């Protein structure tokens, strides 16, 4: 497998004996170069001594020499700077587009690496390297977790910056879109993001002091004030519900006043396997209350410095009607229906920290990025299957920074079976 050969070259898992080209010249690998995952040679700027000459250039790797010809590199000028062709089996001579014959090095994949990689690919356990984890040094675990957390924050910040660009640099609106998406708590995340983009915040700002009008605007934009949007079991009751009818009337007025487009299709919202407290109606009116109170705007969240301050800013409960309803027309037991402490933690993890990191990246503000990391270190870790599995392997998970790193590890490496680029995988493969 060619990627194993890449791995052996990158990590210099070289035979103990002398290396020579197929032509008999001695080879010394000074620097394997920088791996290239895009088009072009596999490694850039490698340093190798071939015979008496030091070469600085690119390295191309194939299982067989003939793959060079099969891929058409002999006619591609992008490969003229290749100084060494590394193969597992030499079955042909190779030349570059400018007529240079390349030296070739036969590099075997160590049997232990091949065997361990096959084991990792074959097992259905998660994580695949669980046998190794107890023997990995604390320093290796810590450094890998730090790198994974940085990758996750960078990835999430990039999404925030994409939103920012789509709304012409408006940080306030970007924050609202991010909040909306994360109020979907996974299942309705895409629908909430689409709703956050469509909601006319300029109209909401003019009625910020009137919670009823905000609820009409928020629910109306979501398409949830149409009778056909009410689940069939509650439709008849909703048609007689005074509050529902008042909201419908207010939405019609606001839609006409601001010349708003047609609302979202109600089919975008999902209810299957959702707990009532996660129904979109309740989450949307909680957001309306949050917007009404004006405690979780961009400037407020940028100024907050502790978990307690963020929790206070995000503390929200719906209006009186929703304290006895989850859907229009169907009453429930009275409950304040505050956003729970665990839900607020998730919003800080998934909204506030990426926004802080994105702001720091956009303004070259390292302090903002450090605050994002510090805040994650202050928050309790998420509790889910991924975290439980890693804990059982012996990985310490004491904060949201740890849990976010492990979620990144699963999604970007374990799920893709990309053990060759994982530091835990490296420790496993290098064992003899």
C-alpha cells in the first residue's frame, strides 16, 4: 500500500543496513522533506546525499517504478525537480520531462509496520488503538490533545469567518447565526442556521422592547405560525388557541410592514426522537427572550471573562405561555423551562469559544484566542459515547478542552481510519 511507503519515508523508518540506489550508489537521507497532500511530487525540499553529491529537491514515491510511467510523470514538467524516486519494487527505469534519468531507492515497509497497520484497519473496536493507550507517555497525550484542540478551534472559527463574510463583516449578525445553529442542538442545527440567516434582524431591532412581537417575528419567519405546521395531534387545539391566533395576526402585520419574504417551510423542522424541551418552538422563543433582554450580544460576550459571566448572559426562559406549552394548543405541566446549565455549557463550547477564536484570527488578537482556550479548560467536559470510550482507555478527560480534542480525533482520524497521521497511531505502528 503506497501510503504505508509514504509513512515509512516521512518517519524515516529506514533499514539498519546501508541504503543504495538501484544503480549501486550510496544514499543518505538527511531530511525526508515536507509532505505534499496536493497535486505534484509527494515530498518537497528533501535533502539526500546520493554518492558524493548532496541533492535538495523533491521526492516522489510509488509502489512500483512503472507507476511513474502509468501516471504520466515522464511528460509532466512539475516533476522535473524530483531528485529521488522511492519505490518498493523497481521494475522500470524512469526519466523526467526534461530527459533526466532519476536515481531510484528501493525502500521496504517493515513487517511490523505492515502487520500493525493491518490490525488497525481490521479491528471494529473503537478506538482501534485501545491496547496501546495505557503505554503512551503523558507528554505525547498532552501534546497531541493540544494540537487536536487547536485544529478543532481553527476549523470552527473558519465557519464563523465564512458566515462573517456572507453578512458583510457584521459580527453581531454572525454571532446570531452561530447561536441559532447551536440552539438546534444537533438534530435541527441546519434548519436553525437557515432560519438565523433568514430572520430580519433589522426588523427585530425595531421591536426589541416588545417580546410578543419578537415571538411573532421569530416564529413567523420559521414557518411555525401556519396551521399546517402544527403537528396533526395538536392542530385542532391550535386552531382554537388564542395565543396562536394573536401571533398569526401579529406576524401578518410585521410581514406586511417590512415586506418580508415567504417564511421557511415547516417541513425543515424535525421532531422525531426529540425531547419536548428541544422542540424548535421552545428553542426559538428562548432565543427571542435572549434577544429581548439584550444580554448576549457580541460586545457583551466579548467582555465576559468567566464561565459564570457567560452563564449569566445566556440565562433565558420563555414567556408565560410557553411555561405551560411545548407546542401550540397542547398544555404541559408548568415549568420555567430555563435553558439548563448543561445547555448553556454546550452553547459556550460550540458558539462563544469558536467566535472568540475567529475574532482573534480576524484581528490578529492572540489574547482573544487564548481566552477561547482558557474558557474551554474551565468548562466541564461533554458527556457522550466518544468521551466514555476514551476514558475507558485511560485518557484523562477533565475539561471541555479535552472533550473537544477527542471529538476532533474521532471525526478527523478514527472515523476516516487515518491512523497513519494520528500520533497514537504512530506510537502503535512504530512498535517492534
